[in-house]
């Protein structure tokens, strides 16, 4: 079996899709599958990671890195009547890992659809305004292309499986759930003053955009400070769509001096932050999976998150879940975990057990089973 994977997101995307592709391949290599893999990493953008950091050094994997812009490469293939599988050569299965698929001519195609969050914003009216309209339309078109072209569609949870069927019109018979993992954060880096305050703190890890609901989290934190709790709040994430709401609210906040915002951290620093925090505060309004809550659980950090979209399925009873608009409920749960060590420890134990179910090696094995099913 000769397998090719679109590896481009692994090089340039530090979050979500990039993490999935990096860890999927790492799980396959751990299972001894390197000699069967070709990774297509064709992009002009510089890689955020070295081959050693990606776990590819000495792996036997075939790594192709043509330095072309994607649009140019796609047009070049089209003019020659080729698919990316022709360019790669000797490919039985090509795995499309992002909503901007490359043309494939003869190989069997599988694709991963992570969510359908863009579907409502792609409509000509209405929508939650989680994404710019034109970007949402492009993402929807790309996802629809995957649904039409791929013989099997992989999704990260049952919630997204149902969304792909109802919003993208996919045949339920070709949709497969392959959960993500949460077990590969490296050991924590030394804790330094620039990384986390020398005080108890809450932690929120996610891109700063309207969907992630940072403004509500800020209001919750302001109430904790007003009640006299000594905690700080560490926010980790780059700017995203609609970040202005949070940026302006933070500038006006009476608690702004106790908020530390880190735009980018590496995986070791992320481990350190998770390990040192008293809880993960995660009131997101919509998710396709929800990796940070699981990674927090895996490291022994209690989680307070939203009760919507994929999060109840992923977190189970191992997190405290609330309506993303219920500020009082989030505030009261934060107070409870701070003041009740037994309740906190109970949640930690549930979280560790829950997180142990989600491993990247399992993701890799389930994905390999899908490739074999296709052939």
C-alpha cells in the first residue's frame, strides 16, 4: 500500500489542522509505517518546524517539498492534465487534510472534514459572524468538493459526522469518526516570569476570535478579581476574526493588569502553562472537537467549558460544562474549584481517565484501517 498525505498544514499551521496532521503522521511512524508514506509538503511558505521537530529524521518517510505557491502548483497540474498523485508517483491513496484540496487523477481519495462552522456564515444573510463571509464561502466550497470527490470522509467526532451529513449533504455511509489524541505534549519548559505570573492563575488557550467567547471569560475573571481572589488570567492565542471585541474590552478592564496575553508559545511552554494553572476556562461557542480541554485533562488540570456542539461528546462528565452565555454559571464554577479542593481533585481524576481514551496512536490506527478498507 502506497499512501500519500497532504502534509502542508503540518508545516504552517500551529493550531487545529496543523496539530492533527503532525500527530497523525507521528502516530503512523510510531507504528512502523514510515516506508509506506509519502508526505506532500509543497508550499512557498516557510515551515514553522524542522524535520527533527516533526519526528521525520531517520523515519524512512518520503518527504516532498516543492517550493511553489499552492495556486501556481494547482494551475500547473491542470494545464498538464495531471493530479498531485501523478506528480508524486506510485500512490494508491491520497489523503486530503484541508478544505483546499489538490486535484487527484487516479489515486483513491479520502478526506478529513474538521467542522462545518463556516456553513452558516457562508449564507447570504444571517449567520453567527464567526468568519468573514467570503472566507466562509471558500471554505464551504472546498468542503463540498471533498464531500463530492472523496470515497471516505473522516471527521473528529459524531457531532461533526451529523453536521457533514445535514449541512454538506454527505452520504452517511461514507463518513467515519476518527477521534483526535491528546497525549503528545512534551515535558514542560522551565517556568519563567515572562511565561506565567508567580501567582495562581486561570488559563485560556485558543485563537482570539469572536467564536471563542473571550469577552465572557474576561467578565468572569473581572468578577473573581472584584471578589478578592488573588488569581491572574493567562490567555494564549494569536489574533483571529472579530478579535477587536476582546481587545477593546481588555483595554477598558479594571483587571487588565492581572491578564497576561501570550500570542505564541511552543509545545513545551504550553505544557508548563497547563501544568501550572488552577483550571482551564474555555467558554467557546462552537467547536469541531475541542483539543485544549482534553490536553488540560491529560496533564491534570480541571476544565470548565461550554456545553454546546462537540464539547459534551468529547469532555463527557470529566469537565464542568455550561451554556456559553451563562456568565453566572462560569463564575460560580470557578469559585467552587478554587475553594473546594475535593471537588477539584475529583474533576482532575475524571479528566485523567477521560483523556487516556484519546491517543494519537489510536487515531493513526483507525486512519490506517480506513485506508485499507478503501483498497
